[in-house]
C-alpha cells in the first residue's frame, strides 16, 4: 500500500497567536485517519496511507482557505509501500 508524507504551511503568519486558517488546518489533520501528525508554529507534517493523506490535504485546502488563508504551501513525498 502506498504511503505518503506531506509537509504544509498556511499563510499569512501571525507570531502572536495561531490564525483561524492554521487552527482549521490543525483541526482537519488531527481528526483525519492518519498514522502520524506533527503540528508546529511554522509547518505541519502528516503521514499515512495515500488515500487518507490525499483526502486530508483536500480538506486542509478547503477549510484553511475558507478560514482566511491566502497561501498554502505543501510538499508531498512517497514514503514507501507497506511490505516493501
């Protein structure tokens, strides 16, 4: 089974408090069926089955844009196939 890792950030940044778009993105990935979630002040990383990661990325894009993000940057990597 194909596994993916995605690193993403939402902008604009606010160093005083987490903006609504960052909170929305965090809520999406923490509620998704992913194997690993690491949220931080300047970036987030998620990992899991390809289908789950791709679904979460779509939800992150929709929800963060709806909450005011003006830019979402992401990098997607194939991690490995299970059993390889």
